[in-house]
C-alpha cells in the first residue's frame, strides 16, 4: 500500500505540469513523491501557454515577475498618474527603473471587474461555441453540478440586482463608485482585496532610519512597487475566480480535478489502498472543494492553503450551502493573516461539522504572502500531511 496526494494549483499561468508537481513535492515532502502524487493542471484552460521553464511564477510572490506583469496591465489602462515620471517610465527606455503608475483603488477595482467580464464575454462568443476542454460556456447554467448554474438562476447574492455577471455592468473605470464595481456577486470580494492591498503595502513599506526598519519578511520595495505586487495578485485571482464561477470555465476546471482524483484512485487500487491527501491552493481549493462535495469521495485529509472559501461572496457562488464534504475525514485550512486572497481565515464556523475542520494561521514569507511553496513548507502544514501519509491502514 502506498499513500497518494492530489494537488490542485491556484491562479495564473503556470510552469509545465511536471515541473509544478515536482516543486510542490519538494516543498511538502522534501523529495520527489515517486509517482504517488498527481496534479490537477487546469492552468491551460485560462492561460494557454505555460510559463517558460526559467521564468519565475509571479503568483509565487517574486517581486520582479509580479511588478513586470502589473506594469504591462497598467500600460494599457488610464492610470491616475499618467503624467508623472513613473508613468513615463513604463514601457519606455527606463522601463523597470520605476514602479508602474498607481491608479485610484476604486478605478483599479472597476477596471479589473470590467476586464474579467470582457474576457468572459470573449469566451462565450468563441466561434466554435466552446471553452477549452470542450465545454460550452452556458452548460453550467443549463445543467450538471456546476456552481455556474446558480449564476443563471439568481441564487448567488446580489446577482438579481446586478443584472449580469460579476463586473459585467462595470463598464469603464470612470463613473463607478468605489463600493461594488458593477454590483456583481464577487465584486465586494474584489473591493476588499484591493483596499487591503493598499493597507498592506503601506504597512510593509521599507522605512529607513534608526528605529524604523521594515518588517523582517518585507522585500526592499517602496510602496508603489509593493502595491503593484499586491495588485497583480488581486487581479489574477479575481479574473480566474470570475472565469470559474461566472465565465463558463467551471466545468472544465472541475473535470481536471476529477481526472486527477480518478488517477489517484486507480493508483491506490493497484497498490492495495493507502491514505489519500488532497491539497488545494487559492482558487484551486474552491474547485477541489466543489468536486469533493459532489463526489463524496473518501479523503483522509483535505488541505486548503490561501483559500478564498471563507469569503461570503465566494460561498454565495457555491452550488450548495457550505459544508464539509461527506467523504472528508479531516480538513486543514492554513492561511497567512496578510494573504489578500484568504480574507476570512476561519472556515470552521461556516463548514459543518466544525469538529472536522482545523484553521491555522501560518507565516508565509513569499513577497505577497500567498505563495504555495511557502505554505507547503510550513511545519503546521507539513506535519499533519506527513502523519497521514505515514499511516498505512
């Protein structure tokens, strides 16, 4: 008998599947899992090209990669500092010398919501009528178990009032109040992430001088650079979650998770059984949760890291009321108090029975406190996983 692990990665483009799986193996186990780990690799559904092998994943919190990504987005937006020296540096001969221009947070929220809605319309309007993976954009609304079904029936909060998908009514950045960018079901979550990013960037700004040293884990980036880092995370996460719940990508993402679980089950059957651990990061934890909730598959330990499942807006988009999946014996939820994605750090009050859920706060040392590898290396995550994997029934 051998234990099995299923990983479900988070948002944004990713390295090749074998490289990503190996990175998670090393972070969690300190070694390669020797064929007993499986990766639900859903990144190509939303990001067709993998990251080049030597390019760092900005979602792992590398400041340079994240700042470059945000600079590209800011270059095509109407930024509030368009006439400043920083704005002139973006894309110019001094690109990289200065951080990208900073938009007013309300404008940033409205722009990101509008971009996500436009991307969803683009997927729905493809000439072949399908999303990657062969799923029609409206299939979740018409049948199956997808949470997208709730989007058409109006069961998610605020959807009836919005008159469309989250952010779809946002239009341009101008003319929208900072409250809810378009009134969509996920836009309150986007707003809260964006404003927390501003607060965190200010709190972690390096302050040179005696008695004013920066926080030990904070990179030496001035506030505009840290804001760009955090906003890149907010933008990527919101866009992928919007695509999952409201943009028609949900069924294909869940199928990728189901396929990885099936591969793990086939391996367990061939090996004569063994414990099963499922690990979901960020938005990947939402897909993992939904598949486990639907299937009721026996799982010894479900681990969520940097998960948005505690947010009311995300819970409102789930296909069913929050509850521990029936086949899940134990659920460990780990987050950093500074993680913008995991705005609510406790799942136990919302997912019954609470006796099966453990919430832990850990210190994620990645630049934006959401990196998967830093979560997986933490003893409060590694310890329980190792104990379960070491238990042979």
